[in-house]
């Protein structure tokens, strides 16, 4: 249950290591703090800088006695600055912030200046502390890993990147001439795929996947193999320890589940969530069906995964 506050702003749900956390800025009197899952931090501040970021902890810019700093899990850094502009927290709990002090704008990591880093939104830090970011110069980009390793791969602007905490790999999605591919630890996929925009790149244990979009339809390429089926809409994406990718999909107004490119279930009016048993032979999902008179009813169905035929 949440406490009662005089004001609340910037409700935000966590991701990755903070997926079970919800943070909201709260006010009592003239002081502000962050409430996590309804419970406020012990320390209160004069002002908060927009919203909290959540991952391997919770961080937010805070104002104390006319100076700004970052509070992590409720505890402010000892360093103080004239302004805080941007910040992020990563799965290993590291916080990178862009700050200004004495008229100079610079980057700090965990409160200490690090002139080697670009702006915070470009930086990726894995749970074990590996750090990587996108370099861009004269319209050509590459990736720097752990400060001193620069990929030989060069590509156009428009890059996104993820880090696989299971394998330690750095994965970049790049675009050129209307096609996209993935580069894993400086090794590009063999194929480039047509795609109308620059959608999702992701990793799932041993697998890397790209979401593709063409002619207003979507599908996936997983480990450099494109799925045969294309869909009107992509819903939630599931990741199994085996590296299997499971996706909720919509086509012609109906929903289904695709696992490793094969349709597992029948087509339903709506579908919410799913669960897979330990040996990946059965899947359960909540589905909705609509009657002739328009009434919607929900039920749970169980499907044998091994019988998915991909039709």
C-alpha cells in the first residue's frame, strides 16, 4: 500500500534489473523525494530533476542547498554541481550523468568526472561492468568497448545497441541504404534485411534478434535467419533461457503466439500473456473469444509446443 502524499509526479516503471519497481516523485510540505512501490526514501530534497531512472537501482537528480547532485537509492552523491542535465542508471548499478559546474559541462560516472565518456544516453554498461558506446564522426559511426577498443566495422548514422549480460557480447543494429543488420562483437551478420524504419534489436541468452518492418507488416530475423510469417502487429516478446524467442502477433484482427517463427496457438479475438513449462513442451495463455452478439469471454488454454507446424 502506498503512503499518502501532498503531490505526486512522474510515475515511471522500471526495466531490466528494475522490472519489478515503480517510482514516483512525491511531495510533503516543501520537500520532495521518490517513493518506490509506494514507500518514500528516507532522505527528502528541495527539488527533483524530472523523473527517476530505474534499472540496477533508482537514480534521480536532486537539489540540496541550491546545488544539484544525483541520489541513488535515496542516498545523494557527496559531489555537488550547478546543474544536472541528463543521467542514466545501468544494470550493474553504475550511474552516468551530464552536469555543469563553474561554467563547464562534463560527464561524471558515479560522481567522478570521466572525460572519456560521451553523453549518458549513448552509453551502455553491462551487469559485469563492461562499457560500450556509439562513436559518430563525419556521418560514419563505430563502437568503442571498454574505452580503448574500437570496432573495425563502420556504418551510417542511426545505430542502436544492446549488451548481452549472459554472453558479454556487444550487439549493434546498423542501417545502410534502407537495409539493416546486426553486428555482434564487431562481426556482422551475413545478410542485410529490408526494413522501412529502424525497429528493435535485442538479445536473448544465445540469440540475437532484429524486428523488421516492410509494407506495414512486421516479422523477426533471429540469429541471421528471417521468419517466414509477417504480421500486422507485434505484441509482447518473450525470452527463454534456450534462446528461443516467443512473440504475441496480430493478423487480420486476430491474435496468436509465434515461437521460433512457428505459430503455436490458434487465432483468437485477444490474448494476454503466456507461460511455458520447464521442458518447453507446453504453453499456457489467456485468450478471449467474441460471441455473435459481441460478448467477450476469457479462458486459459494450453498448447503442445512440439506440435507447432508454422502454417
